[in-house]
C-alpha cells in the first residue's frame, strides 16, 4: 500500500486490492477510514521512531508486571 501511494495511486484505487485477513470482516475490503488511519499511524511512527520504541518498551514492562502481581480478592 505504501509503495502504491508513493507512486501516486489514490486510496480509492488501492482499496479493492486490500483484504482483511482475520476477524469479523475477514475476506472483505477495509473501509477508507481504516486505510487513512493506518497511513496516518505509519507516518507518525516514521516521524517519531524513538517515541514508538519507548511506548513498546513501556507496554512490555506493564505486561510483565501484570503477570507477576497477585490478583486482588
């Protein structure tokens, strides 16, 4: 999708070739809003790679904490 956008294709032209691989809408095309959201998230990740890496590290740490803490009654 990124390569095709870089080559000047519109989201509307790309959309029919995209297929949702899992979930309730498996096998269908994503909505335009979903495609634009994915493009926006990718752009942010490219703009702020350090912030994305830190967020992943923080999330992994939280997951580890949740595993090791006993459940409250």
